[in-house]
């Protein structure tokens, strides 16, 4: 008998207890887990390992004073998408790389580094992926810069 959606959600709650600092479920098959930087790699490992989800993709966003990475995992048997949300102050701009536990995250983390300036600590190949080698250092195309008065 296939697992029911609510059984899978309960399994997720148990696995992430004490690690998730926030939980948002806007739709029955969509969950956002907020985790601290120090727990991101462990939670990603649990999602791909014991929980049995697959990594789909990740997205990065400038949310004002912080930079955010959302790693999207799918539990296909019940159509559940779990997004692991990790933030860093823009002034620091560092997050732990999830590539050591989720190898397919390698390219998307390199993309977020190029476009948002997030440095992924522990990334095995931190070189540029999208931007030209002569692109100016410290200029990130997807960062929102504060407007200055003229």
C-alpha cells in the first residue's frame, strides 16, 4: 500500500525535529523548511537519505539585507515538494555548500555564487560557471542594490 501524504509529512516532521527553525505549508503538497546555516547540510542529507526525496533544483534570491538559497526536493510518490530555506546576512554572504551531501547541487551553487555572490563554504569546485572570466569582481547581476539619493 503506498504511503499517504500525511504519513510522509509526519515522517518529515520527525526527521527534522530540533533542526527546522520554521515550517510553512501553503498548500498540502508544498512545504518550506527554514533551517540555520549550521544545520543545512545535515537536513539536506536527511532529505536525500533517510527521507528518500530527490534533489530537483535550487534558487537564490536577494531578499534585502539577506541572501537566500532555496533547495527544492521532491517526494514523488505523494507529489510533495519540500524547499529547504537557508539565509545569510548579505554582509557575510556565506552558506555551507550542500554539494558534499547532495552532489547535483554543484552547478546551481556555482550559479548562485556568480549571480548573487553567495560563497558556498566547502564547495569542491568554486570557480565561475556563468559569468565571463573578465567580469568585474564584486558585481553580482541579481543583487538588489540600495538606491542612492542624487
